[in-house]
């Protein structure tokens, strides 16, 4: 499968579609899920193009992976979820329930 430059999250990254932004730095963009499954439901996406978590883990270099997870941690702290609790999910592939083929984490919390 090839990365599709016209997927929804690619368009959000290009500012072609609006999003309800929660956090942004040089590595990631995070915004509210349009169809929330918990009191808080945000998506965290790398700014670089990866189809899914497997593509990210196989092809992102160590420095980028480390920066990505560091940004995820910043979001957890910013939203004061560190001690309250949260879920992180990544869907991979059609059988894993993935609908948008730009790697993303779901961050959910009922706090
Ligand atoms: P997946 O099943 O691919 O892991 O999840 C894709 C998620 O993206 C879904 O939870 C869906 O609600 C969300 N989503 C789909 N289109 C949009 C959109 O245009 N804007 C936002 N903010 N979320 C979207």
C-alpha cells in the first residue's frame, strides 16, 4: 500500500480541512476526534507521512520516533492526564479497524 497524499489527515496537515487543535509542535499535530468515543478523545499524528503504526515503527528513524513519543508525553502532561489516567490506541489495517491511513494514536480519557 502506498501513502495517499489526499487522506483526511494529510489534508488537515496541509490546512485544507480544519481541525480543533489541541497541541502542535515540529513533530506532531493533535486535535479532537470528530466522533468522540470518550469524554476526551483526541488524535495524535506525526507530521511525517506514515501509513500506520507498523510503517512508523519500521521506517521512522530512532530520533524521529523518540521525538514523537516525547511529544505524546507533552500532550499527556498538558491535558493533566498523567495521574488521572487514559487509554492510547492505534488501529492498524482494515482488519484492525483503521479508516484513515495516516498513522495516528487515539488518546482517550473519561476524566
Ligand atoms: P481509525 O479508525 O482510522 O483509527 O480512526 C480514524 C478516526 O478519525 C475516527 O475516530 C474518526 O472519528 C476520526 N476522523 C475521521 N475524519 C475526521 C475529520 O475530518 N476530522 C477529525 N477531527 N477526525 C476525523
